């Protein structure tokens, strides 16, 4: 921190002290403002069952589409194959893979 930051910090601390002394705020209110609201490690690693079902459902749908295309691949004409391949590539690119 440089000198400007130190002077600003000292000014804020003195204002905070004067507010506490005048009774406008109390210690618990100040501590609530600085409380760490980050989720705990257990909360972050908890797997949501709903998300798990979403991913599983999406996987089943994608596998179904791939199997359907595979079954009719030999019967498709050249332009349909190109459009399906190009569409798959654009879709994969757009979702970030």
C-alpha cells in the first residue's frame, strides 16, 4: 500500500471509530460487514442431484442422436452427410468443446 492508501485507511478507521462511539453502529454490525461469505469446501464439492440428472439426460439424448445418424449413414446422400458433419462441428464449437 502506498501513502495515499494508508491515509484513506486511517481516515475510514477513524470515521468507523467515531460512529461506534456515537452509538450509530455497534461492533456486531461492523463484524457482519466483514464476515467471509465464501462457501465452505464441503459446500463447493457437493454434487447436486438435479445437475447430475441433467447431465445424464443430455448424455442419453446425444448418444441417441449419434446412433440414429449412424444407422442411416450409408443411406444418406453426400450433401446430407456434409451438413450433419458441419452442423455437429458448429454445435461443438459454440458450446465450447
